[in-house]
């Protein structure tokens, strides 16, 4: 019997949710996703010591250790992590627009274009990169513009059907609904434990997947933020799943039978709708879980981005001494 990971690969594109170079080389995913937390963790490994030295030297040449320079160096380091991952996967690497720009469409557009330009400077074409944006109304509007420019986007921190519908309306390339974080909220709210079939995060992704397939929406559904292998197995057949190395290893060691749970052929009727800004904001207001987890996720990513910028500023100060 082949492993559950190999069985999963036959029906779902497997993506690695990590910046761990050794894990990516070993597990051989098709794509990789990163975020500020993953970038910060990756830069703490010996693998990126030279990249940090290069970025600090570059920053020093830009003129000191101002906030703007620190931010530019942090961006350069995120690109260094992404560029290293691009060498290891045949598909795409997701790089995230700054979380503190999540409510600013124009600033998000400028940052996204600068990320693509930075990759091009390293000889990496935009068709190897996905721009990650938070699934705020402003982030979705930025993605709509970028998609028209031929820059594919990954809309992250997605917790509700309202966000998924808005992303479909914007014709974004891919969405990342967060399975485990939805489960976290419901466990805390209700005090209950859930089986994989009862899991609110699993149910949410299944509903979004069905809505997309029922309406021939081309946007890719990529489940993310898993708490257990059971959640992954409950979404077997989803377009893509981005999975942490520890859960990939667990699936690789399990030689049980994996049952397909999702397929386009299994779709059920679900009438297509569109949402304008007023409707989107009201639907989010009525969904306490989605509102709270979106805000919490943006704060967490902004905090880790701030930690990275502070680290860079200290290194620039040392280099100037």
C-alpha cells in the first residue's frame, strides 16, 4: 500500500507551508507558501546567514538604519527566502504583502509590484510567484487589479463564504481558507471537540469548494492552517492543500487507505451570487468567527513583520558602529 501522502498527491496538488529548505527538498511539494511568521523562522536558521549578511550590507549602502531602510531590507530578506524555495519546487512560491497594508488598496498594489520587480532582478519570472494578500475588502480589490495585470494572487486569511464569493467576483487565482483557525475559534467558543467530519473548518472549505465547482468558478481552493492529519484527509480531493512538514511526514508514514472526499463531479447546486462592498462588510459583521480570526491573523502577521524589521534595524546599527 502506498502512503496516504502519495495517495493524496494523486488527487490534490500538495503544497508545503514552510520556509524550511531541508524539509522542502525532502518532501518535494509542488508549491510553497510563506508568510511573515514563516520568513522570520526561516531566517533564524544557519541556511540564511549569508542572505542576512548580504541584505544588511545592501541596506548599509542605502544610507543608514532609518525605518524605510529597515523595511526595505526586511523585504529583501523575504525575497531571499522565496528565491531559495523557487529553486526547489517546480511550481509557485507565495510571498506576502505587508500585513499592515491590509486596509490600503493602493499601498498593497505598490508593494505587490515591488515584490514582482525584486524577483525579476533575481531572474525569477512572475509566473513562479503568487502575491499573498489578506482577504479584506481592500486586499481583494488590490488582487482584482493585479490579476488584470497578469500577476496571480493568493488571498489568505480567508474564513468565510462571503470572502470566497468576493474573491471569485474579483477573479483571483487562488484562495487559502484557514481550516484549523476556524476550528480553534469554535472549540474555544463552544468548549466542544469535533471529529474531522464535524470540524467547522472542514465544513467551511467543503461549502466553498462546492460553490466554486457548482458555478464553474476557476479560482483555486487551497485549504490551509491544519491542526491534524484528519482535517487533511477530510478534504482529500480539494484543488490544493498547503501542509506543514510535520503533517506531511505523518501522512508519508501512514499506509492506510485514503478516501477521496471532494471532486467536481460531486458538486451540488448552489446559486451564484455577487457581493458589493456594503454586502461584504455586513456579512462579515454578522460572522463573529470570520471577523475575529481575520483581525487576529492580520495582527499576528504584522507583529512578526515588526519583529523582523526590529531585528534588521539592530543589525544595521551594528554594521554602522
